[in-house]
């Protein structure tokens, strides 16, 4: 069973917003056994919408459109769908009542005729009730294919997909079972891992596929299985994952399954009852941001210092000026002293410290652009490593951040 997703809106194509709807829809469809054949972003333009729907109908069994359902003239999806299906728009009294109630309860400006037009839907469509907005979703069937039109506002689309679309799809179709298992590795490149797994990968069953997902110092290995016998798939997947781990023991750091490395680090810290703090220079608070973006981090994360300027390293972290003059602000000595100072200031068991030159020009050090020192302080010692992350400021920062989490996780997994 194949699906195609069409997102509608000029704001996507000019880069004004990022299309997160497609990623969410794809993930939810995959959970119920629907494979996404293609994702397309198109303009709010009649000809473009008609062409995209026609092509999608040729490719897929389920076509989901998101966006273009607003009341203004630039939102033309409903009218274009009516043309495509040789249909017309009618007023749905339940939708109109809902729109009027929303305005009366939450909106201070009076409801207008333009707002009331949100109650217009295709006469052939089943209306999908939108609890959180004025634009209803629509479900249209044609020759055993399903066309679904959803609002583009993410929280409205998500609620409709979860509460209306997914249950209706499961009632209408018999889907295969899809299972993923994602292994997280650090410390070895994609091609080197592929060489290790060459023979093993060739011997995988036909219904299990391996994908390599590299990104800034890490490689995720995703095993995907698909079929109608759930028990058979689960047993075989478990067996293949265990086999895979024997090839990558030295670089394996955990199972991702929608979890980032900072979440895995946090789980290990909580499991051990340990705490961590951060002293960042070249990463500029990125490590702390990644940690605190997840709820529950206050259980193990005690705080951070962004000692970006050299004098803040001297005045706040109490790094002697003579050490900086002797070794440079970008050095293993300074990185390690930063980490030790973080442990002392925040009274934590562990600390991460970063100092380096992210570029594009050299700062208070003559270190080459891309040079980064990362230090880890533990309850018993402190150590650091030097890295060369190349050029590109944001790329250097993100690679340093990932490497810092990798180093701390490896330390936590030792015991």
C-alpha cells in the first residue's frame, strides 16, 4: 500500500517555513504499514495542484494533501479539488456551527462571511472534524483510492491525522506490519562500517533491509522489516539485531528508536544517579540547549557556563592567565581546566568542556579553523581529545556537540 503526500503553500517553496507536516505524516503512516512513495511541495496555484493530484493518483493508493484550506483568496485547494472530482462545494451546517462557536469563545473580532466560508466542503466528501481550527478536513474516495485534504497548521493537522485519518485508513484497508530497529554508532565512518557488514548484509532475509544514516560524526544503522506475519518479523528482527551487534561492539552506543544521543546520555545519568554540568566556549551553549530541550533533564543537568571570551575563562572559571598564555586558549590544558571548574562550580559528578576555533577566522588563538578540544571530567579524573572538524562554522559546532555527547556516553558505559 503506497501513499503520496502533497504539501501546498508558497511559504514552503520560498523557505519561509519548513515543511514539518510531511515528516510527521510519513512517520504516522509508516507505523500502520503504509509506505510513502513520494512527497511533493507545490504552489497555491490551480494548474500545479491539479497536475500534482493527477500524478499522485497514478502513483499511490492514498493521497494526502496538507494546506491551502484557509478562507482567503490565495487558499484555493477546496475549489481545485471540486474541479478535479467534478464536484461542487456545499455548506456543512455542523462545520458552520463549530466555526461560529470558536469565534464566540476565543476570538474578539466579529465573525465575517469570509470566515463562514470555511464551512464549504465538497458534496462528495466525508467531513473530518477539526477540533482546533476552522478548516475541516475532507475524505474523498475514487475507485478504491482515498484522497484526504488536511489543514496546513501543524497542530490542527496532527490532531486530525491521529483522531480521524489513521483510524479510518485502518478500517478501510488491510495493511502489512512494518518494524524498524535503529542502532546508534559513533567513532567510525559509513564506508568503514559498510565494509565490516558487507557479507552480513548480503545474507539478510529479503523482507529486512539495512540503511546507513550518517550525520556529523555518527552513523545510524536502521533495520526495516515488512510483512503480514508480525510474529515472524519480530523474531527474525530480534535475531538479526543481535547478530549485527557482534560486528559493531566497539562503536555501538545504544538503540535510537526516535531517541537522540543526549536522551540516551540522560537516561544513563539518571540510571546511575549521577549529574553533569557543561562549560562551553566554541559550541556556544549548544550542548546545554540539546540537553534542556528534553523534559526531565533537571534531574541530572545542574547547569552550564558559556565562557566564550577569554576573560570569562579567567574570571569565572578561574583558569590562570599564565596557563592560557603558555598553551593558548584552544588547548587540552584549558579544556581540562574548564571541565574541572564546571564540576567544582556546579558540584556535579561529570562535566563536559569545549574550546576551539569554529571559524570562519581565527580568534584569540592561532589554532586552525575546525580545531576543537573536548574534555570530560569524571568523579576520578579528567581527560581531553583534540579534533579537526574541518570548515563551516555551524558544521564544526554541531560535530563538536555530537562528539562531546559521544565521549560522555562512552564514559558512562564503562561501568
